[in-house]
C-alpha cells in the first residue's frame, strides 16, 4: 500500500523521485535473488506467467534456431506455452513434439528421452498442472536436458508456494516462469529466471529496461508486491500441507462417493490445494452456475478459458470419455479455506449435480 501513492517516481527518471523508485526496484530484485539463490541480473520482471513463458519460448527458440528447430513440450501445458509453440510451427518453421500423459496426467522422463532428436534445442514442461494439480518430474527432466545440452524451461507458477523450495538450482532448469497471483500476491506481476549466462532474444522492444531484456516502464507496485509474496510464502509454503491436505482429502473422498462423479488428476503426487472432477451427463457451465448460486466459486479449465464451450485440452489429453469431457470442475483451496467451507461444498454438491443433470 505505501508504494501505490507514496512513491510515484519512474525508476528510469534521473531526478530524486525517480531515484527513490529505482532504489526500490533494485532492492526488490536483490531480495528476489537472495530468495532464489541467484544473481539479481538473471531475474527479469514481467507482467506475469504468460509473458515470462512467451519470453522463454520465443527467446530461446530464436536464439538457438541456427543450432536446431525441434522443441519438446507436453499435451497438458497451459496455452501460454502451447500457443507459442503453435505459432513457431506455423510461422517460423519449427517442429514441436507433444509428450503424452498417463491417466493421472503425468509425463514420464522416458518419453522425453525417446523424443529427443539431434536438433532438439528446447524442452518446456510445467512443474504442476493448473487444471488437475498433477506434479511433474521436472528435476529428472532437467537433469536429462542438462546432460544432453538442451535448454529446459518450466512453467512453475502453480508449484511455488505449495511444494518445498530450497533454491532455484533444485530444478535443474535454465528458464523458470513464476507469477505473483498464484502466491496470494497481486495480479499482473511475475518474473522469468534465466540461468546465467543465457541471453534469450527479447520479445518486447523499446527502452533499455530490465538490462535490455524487456522494454517498458516497470510495474513497481506489482513487483514489490510480488517479491513480498515470494518472501513470505515460498520458503514456508503459503498453501500449508498440514492444513490443506486433510481438507482436500476430505473433499476428494466426498466426490468419490457421489454417483457419476469421477476425480481427475494424480491421487498422490498432486498440488495440495487442487481438486478436480468430471460428472457424467452434465457440463461445466451448469455445474459452475449451480455452485455459484450456493456461494461457491469454482472453475472449469484454466481461469483464462473458463466459459469456453470446448472441452479442456487437459481433459482430452487424459483420454476421458467424450460424454464427460465438458464437465470439468476444479476447486482451488487457499490459505483462508476452512473445514466449514468444505463441509458446505460437501452438503450442496449432490443437489448441484442433480440440478445440472436435469438441464
Ligand atoms: N501457466 C499456468 C500453469 C497458469 O496456471 C497460468 C495462470 O493461470 C498461466 C501460465 C498464466 O499466468 P498469468 O495469468 O500470470 O499470465
């Protein structure tokens, strides 16, 4: 709050008000670097995970295109990854291999190993899936990529604040996307970590901000909020397993016992806050509307594609029957979620499903 009105300077201005803003920006970068255990210069502040991911994929692909044009990703990545890959195939002559997932949404290190070609330059695999919560074995994939000299990017926005974090080196990654709003921080702020001495091509041109890597006046308030959220919530995960696991286990148990409802995603290696399921003979729009009428905020696919009538690409990748593919519901619990709220969901869910079926 003090930075919203109190510090109005532009970090690029040379006068004292600007210098005050610059000092805060530098301080935020130093604090983020200390937390991640890297040099401040390898953190590029962005507007969030979409931008970080675009920067990683376009930046790495264009930097390395003379070495090769083959990229590997998975069928269940966020559209921030998939649409970049599609663009590179359509417009810039790249080839992309999409790794499949098992029934729980897990990508195997073996499938990555098999997909690597002599001209593979980049692998992008998410650390945890946003729609079904499955955790991916990215340290193994990162180690394999490092051994083969291939750049490895991970969209890790769902992972931070939920799993134990020591330092950025634990992932064996070259590029990592992080964002603030998945950490109870402000929307519209995030970062790309770029392992030194890599220099991906920029995707936004203009001024010399962010060490010439991302032009445009910095969102100082967002950046400070982002770093504050990282400091408070990453090392001591804000999504506390001790508190949330009993709640999500309870919710999963209740859903399992509902006729026609099927849990999706991993049973064990999953994000502690995410519970997803599909319902026979129903669709997400009717289910979400019914839940909303009961005061319950839920989502279907990713928040960005909620409201779309197309089945989620993640659900399609899991091989779920077509008749249920349009009925995904995702509950995401947070730091404030309580047992009473979970009990409320449990008590109204049968009624909501029944109504949604009648429509
Ligand atoms: N990647 C994943 C896995 C996400 O869950 C999201 C957001 O929901 C994004 C990328 C996009 O993030 P942002 O909205 O910060 O651009």
